[in-house]
């Protein structure tokens, strides 16, 4: 503890050495071939895409012997503007207020700063900054303990400092949960205070928030919030997802109805009903320059994809795009249906012959006229990620789903949706057997518990990979799918050093800023019972897996800054796209903030793996300003972190190591 106290003292009052170079004669932000003021070429003499991961939790001091970090709802983002990725972690019960006497490691939410170890120069560690940050202050008091379930990050008032939306989930029966979502405005040093602006999501009736994604849906330069809502009480009364328009000063207005997003308590046949949303995602799915909204639905309900009409209104395109569900609607192997046909056979059992039941049929849990309808044969979608996985310039999607053996094949598995590039937006579903995203079931009574997913190029070969966080069902584990050159995937987590059973929380983080992606993983013990050999931890610990080897391939990182004023982009540049062409291959990324189950937050920067390619032929930034203003920079070197401003162009850069 003396060591931690010394570290905290030096972090609060000390300064990191700043090795950033500044470009005082910038390329302009429309189009340029000028490379005279850009950094010198840097290239790996012998590049390699071979990687492995090492658990460095003890080294960075988040292990039980030091900071004792617990939780499984993850955010990695630079909260104090020093260029290093910090951590915000929530426990599953984080919505409950902490008592004054609660030990630090048992609190439901923690804020950790990424700092240089004052005793070992160059080494990175994490330091608890929860109290100093003000993140958990109870509104209107100086007391700690405010309830919170997750955090997503962006600059809501365009002052150049990172702010946070702190979400709170509670069922209506959770009477001990008294807090509601708030916006916390930052001072740029990692300290936060609750916004005094109008916060319509603070209403006591809006208490089932499960997710949030930030966007500037109308491109007015102010960040907005798309918020997902679950059941009012688990299993009944799903709620309306909502869009909140930002004022640019930390306040918001509910624009759900006026933008065409209204759904209703009934109307499942017409797909106009409220859905139990477990995750929301925002991206420009159809490539028209306007952000589209995605809702991931539980209860085998249809997912929603709301296409934007130039930032004014939205139209449901879930069915026409195939986003809402796959086309497998045969429920004959659903064990509840099989029991129904054994206990209470009706004409429906003749039309759709049921399989022989494999469970004891003590009761009839099948509801004719409901469970046999398409709207009950989708998936249990917890998270959706949106990215271009095959480098064809179109944004694909991946659904992370929970699926149980006894429900059968009509329940959608986790799978990749490939954007065909159609003008009307259409996804193909090649199937997990084709893509390699399938899995072998070791038990008859299997569960696929995929609840989170993040994408990133973990081996820096120029192709995006997927880490899927699995829940705490027996046999469930985190999986790392590495993409091959033919755009199939191969699951390699344990081979590469990540053994993560019952690990549902995840975000990527480059904690050591070496240009490869590390993984922060949170575990769960909720379903652990005596004798479960895959419950390797007795509490929901957080582990950091360092990527060893990814930095041996060429790569580039882009950090964007919007002008944050009218006719320009929001200060965080959320919604911007970066297109990089290197070695004749073009990759595209979109800057997103908050997605999926309980608002997964990855760092607000764009990372590109380049393999053995050292020279970037062109880098284009398409700014989210409503006009798709584009900054073009030609002939850049790989192996730098580039800071690019909407008006000033490349303002500075930092070197990434080469061999």
C-alpha cells in the first residue's frame, strides 16, 4: 500500500515526458500532395504478424494483490488528455449505491489512470483515480457512491475536453436503485461534474437503460445519444428506445417521435412494437454519409436497423436488409414445442411435426399463435459491431447472440452479416460454417452465451479480427477469431495465450502505446457452482492481456479532432471515417463511441494494421459535418500516431517502435 500511495502522489503532481512532435506548417484540410512537413519514413526491417498474449495484470497493478479490480463492463478511453488509455470499469451491480464504508475494491465502479511507474521509468501501471475523478459523487452532495452501470465518452459541450455519459440500469422492482443516467462534463484533467443542462433521460420512469451510443445524427456539430431500453420488469413490458438531441452545452432533448423512431407496446406482427434492447450501435451502414441506428434485441425479437434520411428522420430497414434476423424459422426442434405436441397436440403439430422431446415434459411452455410466429424466432442479440471486415469499402455487421440447445435452430447464432454494397442496403449471411465463426459443442445441453464483441486488427496484418466475450454459462469462454487472407476466421484464443472462461466483459486497449491492441477482459462468477472446473476465479476479476508481437508489423494510428462549432464536426469527431490506402489495399474505419451490451467503450482513435507495407499512399478523413468534407494526405509513413485536426490538418505525430 505504501508503494501505491507513492505512485498516486507522483501521478497527481508529476508530468509524463512528452515526446510528441509538432507540425507548424500543416497540410490543408481539403486536398494536398504536400509531404514536406511530415515525419521521416519508419519501417520494420523484418515485419511479422505472429502474436501471442501475456497476462500482465500483476505488472500493471490491477490484480487482487494491488488495486484488486473487479467488474465486467468495460471502457478504455483517455480521460485526462495525456494520450494514454485509461480505464473505467463497472460491476454488474454497479447501479446500486456504494456505502460510505465500502472498501475501494468492492465499489461498483472504478476509474483508473494509465500512468508511468515512478519507480521504473517507461513502465506503465494503473492508479486508482475514482475518488479524485468525481465520477461516483452522489448528485448534489460531496459524498461518493452514486450508482452507475456503464460509461461512454465524447465531448458533449465542444470545449475540447472529454465528457462521459454514465448509464444506470434497473428493473422497476430494483427499488434500491435510486440514481439515473447523467452527463458528466470533464475538465480535461480527468475530473468530472454533473451537467446542469436538461437531461430528459433522468426521468424516474426511464430506468431500464442497457446501452448507449453517441452520434451526431443531424450533423449539426453537437453530440447526440441513442439509448437502448430493456424490459420495465424482466420478461415483461419492453420499453421504447430513445434518441436524445444534444444542445452543444451538455443538455439534451428527446427527439424520438419527431425523427420517426416511435414504437408501441403492441404490434409485433407489423414489427412496430417495443423490443427488449440489450445493445445499441451507430454507424453509417449504407455509406451515404449519415449515421444509421441499430438496436440489438433480446427474447428472440427482431433487431432494428433505422436508416437515416439525411439526418432528419429514420426508417426501419431491418427486414429489407436482413439485419433483423436470419431466415431459419423452423422451430420443430424447439424442446418446448416438442413437449407441447406431446402434452397438448393440436393441428399445428401436424403442420409442423415436432422432434421427439429430449427434456422432461412436466408443463406446456409453448404459446400457440406467439412462439410459432416469425417475430419470436429471431435471436437473443446482446451486441452488434459494425465494421468493414473484408476491405470492400462497405460496413458489415456481426451479431453476438445467446443461444440455448433446447430452443433449437430457429434461435439465431452469432454470425457475420456481409454488406453486399447494394444501393438499398442488403446483408448476406454466408453462415458460420463458411466463415469459420462456428464452434464445437462439448455438451449435449450446450449454451452459446455471446454477449459482447469487439473488432480490431490484433496481428496488424490489415484484416479485422473479432474477440467475442461469452457469458458465465458452463463451458462458455472468450473467443478470439483471427481473420485469414481469404476472409475466413480461425478461433485461436487459447493458442495465443488467452484462457478466459466465463468472461463476458471486454474492450481493446493499447495501454503501452506500442501500436498493437491489448485486451482488457472481465470475468463473471454468477453461475459458478461447486465442482465447476472452468470457474478459475472466485470473484469477477479483470485481467489485462498484453499483445506481444503485434508491434512487429507495420501499423498506423489516427487521432482526430473536430472543430466543434457550427458547420464543422463535433469536437470528438465521432462519426468520422478514415480511409487508408497502402500497398494497393484500402481499409476504412469509422470512429464510434459506445456500442453493444452495456455500452462497450473502445479508445477514441482509429488503428490500422499494415503488415509488411511501410508507405501509406493516401489517408483520407471524411468529417461528420454534413457535407462530407474530406482531408486528403498523400505519401505518409507507417509506424506513427498521427493527430489530425479538422481545420489545421496534421498537427503532430508520435513515433511507434520499429525493429
